């Protein structure tokens, strides 16, 4: 994180199926979260916090809970709206799931609402 990255997250990021940690926090990233991130089967830690991302978190990110590796995801500090409740299905055990769920985002299983 904190690399002064700008622009959008490329859809090709979904090709990184073996990536275990993706830290894009504290940059100037804009646009929406690509649905292709749901193809990152090995992902354990996802840090998207403190950017300028907008829109909703794509439903395809629910695939990450199906693969069973992801434990931590951070969406707070963006302009994301909608619901993250699809990440709460079943008895999935998040170590950390953070979002701006005080006003912007619905998330019944978030471990921190900012």
C-alpha cells in the first residue's frame, strides 16, 4: 500500500489466482472494484481501504468465501455503497471484515464498522 497508485484496478487482476495477499490500501485508486477479483482463489488478505473506489462490492467476491482461504478484507475509507451481506452467508468465519457500514454499507458480519 501507500504507493501513490492512481487510476482503476485492472480487470486482469483476476488472473492472479495464486496471489495470497493484495494490499492496495492508501492510494488514489478510482472506479469500481472489478468482479474478476472473485477469481483470486488463493487470496487470504484483501486491503482496498482508503482509496476513492465507488459503487458496490461485486457479488463475485462472494466466491472468495467459497474457496475458503480469505480471512481478512478491508473496504473502509472509500465511496462504496450497498450491502456486503452476501459475504456473511453460511457460517463463514472472518478474522477481519471492515467497511463504512455506519452510514454507507450494510454488513451484518463486519468485525468493524467505521
